[in-house]
């Protein structure tokens, strides 16, 4: 009785929802993760400039958002435009779920800082929208107490290690350096900057074999282990907490702190620096790069509308609008450092400088397994189960097996 | 049982309770601290302040009242369904002899044994085919009949003496009449537990409401709270703790209301004098 | 006592909700996921699913992480259930008779169940932090606090402790209901024969409580075998896979590797184990009414 009425009502509702042309307007269904108050003004601007198009935005949660996109894809119930993180993106592209945008976004892609993020096997399956990197956050007050220079952050490995050790000796629950424990999808971003900075690599240029087992990577891991001993090892959110409580000398973290610190620790005296490079001439201030990519599914109902919206969102003005509101990401287009917003915020500009030197992860279909291999072995070294050399060798062997066994042709 | 004083609580319970409540004390504490920190250290206690800004932000947030109403409506309907169908099926499995009863009982228990991470996508496909996605039906129908409730009632009924039902049967009453007039009242404690459990599970249900609905107008409280308070790299602790406290109140209320039916001892048959 | 062995109309009616629900929302998901376990299936690319026969199952049985996850899951189950059950039963017995403020005590012990497990896990993660409240407490008592979630040999135990805390109130309520089904006159006639409280407990309460006890045991086992959210929020399976559980592992396979077929095979292996364990528990406690 009640069930039948409910079912009928539901069916009527569903039928009423059908029909993508509401009042003569074209409809673009857009799934994304930014809070409504940040993306709202950007979408309003789009609607103003495109009166014939209506955007139906749905905000996804970071918790289980991927499950939702996956379930929708399995059922063919996909949005027109979707935001995918750079870690998830290669899988979606490699499995043939996304529309090939190589030709339609060629011009825009040239203006992007990390256009390769959206490329798999030489073809572009999305448009980079917002990017993020990691830099060194250091505590000025603790550095001062330890008698260190507070005008600039540590420049190279020796300076960082010395600073970490001095701050670590201050006692009272204060730690010098915050190293990440074996946290999936995170540890990698905190260790590899040192490896890349030292000239280390992951894969050979053709992507068919591992180039991970190298003296540069072993040195980087030994350095990382030394840093961990001069501080503490914990998960990222705990390290951020400790940093904001003024109990951590330095750590590698990201732009989300620019949002959190004013709210939670407005009196914190801190600085941001590029990730230190090895001593001497060799090496760079490398860091990890990732971001959000706009893409459209092959099963979408309105692919042309999706492309129109994507082009707008990734354009300089719209992306800047979002980046200013969000603070945790930067636009993917080049040249935004000249904008007044970044001119007034030197610390956020450091992130932009870091981006120019940042390295994206290879868009290899087996990348997540390779990343897991690195994280597993680094974790074992952190807990003293392996030496740095053994860990690098073991990780390299696993990466090599994955590189050789994976069929690189897109399905 | 042990001879307990009618006046006050057994003394040993008090420290046990206080220990149990420590995490909640922290939750409440964090919900009234300014900023968004997840600082659960003694230092945080030392610099404690007080603000209701998180509660205010949530209650004024657009959509929040809507999410509350959605959660209430859906939970109420599902609880009603679980209580009714749990009683019906549980009683039948416990008392009625029929071919395949053992298999059906094990079938009920077995449906609890597959994790929802695996069931999620096929269930989504079913709802998609039935065109029920993004409707209230998607939030209600798959959960209307619940294996846990059935199993609980079944176990409870096997503990009940069957004399009252048999006497009524001898008197010539029909089976359904016996069910409604005799069995259902006796099932009150079990149904109270079913109500509490169903309300609780449904109220806090996150994954299925998230993936089965898209529109903001259908959103339930846990999903709304996650949208506000859980970012990619950072959790807004103040908002999350405040939201969780607000969210806990209806469940607590439901508990206090329903658990009154779990009273001390029944005197089955004694009322007959 | 006439009990006909054919289906009565009333029986069919009483069973109908379950039958309908099973047909709509039970059989398809179960059948689909069971079938998937024999395929190489990615939800992103459903059309190119490949039939693999038993290859997924074979791979799972050869996969060292599958066995690590299984081992951790079993430690979790057998390590928490005795404590949760005893604590729940104890609390129920203490809160059975009426006394002033009893309802508030009941509510207080039930409180951990009321809040979402995600939030509970987050709060406990903070409590377990190296400078967190629990460590401070240990230091105040003069000891050196363990590193809780950061050490391979304490991480799982830390999660287990939290789980016992979170779950006992829930099962306490179920025991309360079960205790109520025991007729008062049994206790009264025992008192007339001069039985002590302990004797009443052992010879009346425990036997009469058997079906409830079995329920708690089975449900607790099923839920514990599927432990996921706590691991997801607090440790992500680490450190060094010491908190990797079966459902967490299959979740990674399904949603990070998009190998839903492989994940399904793990799920069904877990299912078989769960069913087997329930079977043993029923055998041990005998699934009939004690009043034969």
C-alpha cells in the first residue's frame, strides 16, 4: 500500500526529471569537489557569459567521492563534466572511459603548467584545472629558539638536517622534522621530492623499465631516514596539527595550510621555502605535482557542453577566481604570479615557484602499484627493517616487474 | 539477580561510565573551541576557550535544516518498515514449521555477511534500472526490510514461551490474529531494540545515501556534514564535532524513548491472576 | 500441538516482505557480485570483462597480502569479541533492575554507538597521537606511553581497544532485551527453593539467554570480520600492513585498482569464512529454544 504509492511517486519524479532541455536551455551536469561557496561565483560567471546553457553542479565529498563516480560509470549514469584527481585520472583514461580531448584542447594545453598531467600514451583525455605542489614549511619561532637564521628557510640538505637536529634538541615535546609514516598516497609525495631533487628517476624514458635503483635515490632515502631520526614520524594530518601547535620545526606540506593556519593558529610565525636541494651544484628544488583534471565521459549526454564549460573553468580568470577563494590549489595556467593576489602573498607565491620545478607522476596504468611499492619499502626502511639501499633495490625490482608486465596500449 | 538497592546506582558503575564518556567530553570540548583544530592534547585543555560559532555556522548553513528533515523522514519510514517486517518475518521463522525454514533462516543471516563495498555497485545498477536513483525511494526501499531486525526478532521469539499462542489457537483464534493481538505486544522489548538499531544505522548511514542520490534536496545529514567539514587534506574539527553532536541528539532521544520498553522483567501469565 | 508442514497462507503472508526484498535487492546484488568473482571486471569498463574461471580465487590464495589481511582480521575478531560480549553482558545485568537514574546510565553506555564511526575514529586518532591525551595520561601515571597507532605491534591492539569501547553499549541493549524475556516466575520459584543469586544466574539466566547470546556472538563476529572504517580513518592499513584487514584490502582492490572481480573473490572467501564461523557458533550454542 504505502510502498506502491511511494514507488509510483518515485517513478513520476524520475520521469519528470527526464528531458535534458529544461525550458529550451542546454544542460551540463557537472560533478566536482570544491565547496559550493567557492565554485558558485565561478559558475555564475559562466552562466552570465553563456545564457543558453544551464549548469547543474553537484558537489562530491572527498570521503567516498571516488566510489560514487565509479558506481555511476559502471551504470553509465555519468555526468557531462567531471573533476578527477591526478592520482585517479590515469586509470580512468587507460580504461577508455574518457573522451579524447587532444585536438580540442591543444591550444589551451600549451598555456598550462603541467599539461602532461592529462596525457596518457601521448593523447590528452582531460584539461588540467587546478594544481598543487608541496613545499617546506618551517617554524620561525622554533628556529629562533634554536639559534638558526630566520630570514630564510633551509636552502640545502645540510642546512635542513642541521636545523632539524638543533630544533629537535629543544625538548618539551618539540620535534625537528616531521616525516611521513607509511601513509598510502602521501608518503610518496614527501619522499620523492628529495629523490627527484637529487636527480633520481622512477622509470626509463620509454616507461618500459625501472630506473629507480640508483645511487641518487639511495642517497635521498638515507637523507630522509636521517631527517626522520631528527624529528618524528606520523601521518600527515597529525604532522599538520603539530606544526600548527608550534611543536614541529619543519615539514613538507601543502597549500591547504594557508587556509587552516589563519583559522586555527593565527599567531604562528612560519615561513615557506622551496624543497631543499642537495648540497653543491647538482640537484634541484624538485617537488611533487598533482592536481585536478576536468574530463568528460564517453557516455556523457552533452559532451560539447562539457567542453565549453571545461574551457571556461580552466581559463585564467575563472581559475584564478577559484584559486583565490580556495587557497589550497593554484591555477594550472601559466603566468598567474603576476596577478595582484599572489603579488600580495609572498608565501603562496613560493608555491607557484615550486610548481615550476615540480614533477608530476608518470601516467602509467600500473602507477598506483608502483607507488605502493615505493611506499612499502620506504616504510620498511623507516621502521628499521631494511637499509636504504635494500629498500630502494626492492622497490625498484617491483617497479620493474610492473613496468614489464603491463600492457601499455589503452583499452 | 543480585540484591540491588532501589534508591541509587551501583557505585562501581559511576567510574566506569565516566571513563566511557571521556572521548565524548573531548568531542564536546572541541565543538566549542574556536578555530578548526584537532588538538587533543593537555595543552589544548590549558588554553581552552568557549564559542558557539560552529553550531551557529551549521544551523545557519543553507541546506542544513533540509538535511535534518530528510534524515528524519527517511529514518522514520525505514524504522517503521524494519519493525513491522522484522516482527512478521522473525516470528514466522521462529514459530512456523515449513519446508525450507532452516535454509531461509540461514539465508537471512547470510545476507549480513557480504560487505557493502562489494554490494554497492550491483545495488546501484538495480536502482538505476528501476529508475529509482536520486529519489526518496532509493533511500528507503533497499533498507525497508532488514536482515538484522528479522534475526533479532527470531532469536527473541525462540526465548518466549509458546503457551499463550497455543492457548489462543485452542480457543479458535486465526494465525494472523494471534500474531497481532498476542505476539506483537510480547515482542515489545525486541522491537524496541530493532527500532533503536534501525534508527541508528539509518541515521548515520553515509555510503548508500551518498551514491544513490545526487540532488541537494535529497541529501541526508551525514553527507551534508561531510561536505561542510571534510576537505581533501584537512578536516574542520570544530564543524565536524559540532555537527556530530547535533546529529547525535535525535538518536539519543530515540534511544531514551524506545528503551523504556525494555523494562525490568515481564510477568507473562501473572496478569491473568 | 499440530504443526502442519506445508505452507499456510498466514505463513506466506508473514514471510512476504522478506521474499519481495530478497528478489529485488538481495538476489541480484549477490548473484552479480558472485558472478563477478569469476571475471576480470573493471567498473570503468564493464563491456570488456573477461571470464577467468577460478583465477581470481587462485590469485587471492597465493597473495601474501590477502593472508596478512586475513590474519589481522581474525586477530581483531577473536581479540575483541570476548571482551565486548562480557562487558556488554555485565553492563546489561547491572542495568536491568530499576534504580534512580538507570535510564541515564543506559544512555551513557550506549552513547559510543550513537555517533558515526568516522567521527569516533577521528577523535580516537587524536587521542592516540604521540602528544595526545592518552599518552599524557600514561605519563601522568608514571609510565612511558606506547606509540599506539604508529608501531606495528601496537596499532591493531589500539584499534581493537577502541572497538570494544565503541561496541559494548550496543550489545548491552540487546542483552537487556533478552534478559527481559526471562519470566519473573522462574526467579521467584527459585527463590522459594532457596537459590542464591549466583545459582539463579547460572541455572536460569544463562540458559534462558542462549538465543540472545548466540545472536550477539554471530552478529558481532559478522560485523567484526568486516571491520573497515576504523582502519580507513586511523591507519590506512599500516604501519607495515599491521592493520590491514580483509575488507580494507578488497576495498583497495575495488576502488583504487578498479579490480572489482578480484575484490569480489576476496569478499566471497571472507563470506565462506564468516558462514563457517557462524555455523560453528550455532553448533556450539545449539540454535534451539532451551525449552525443549
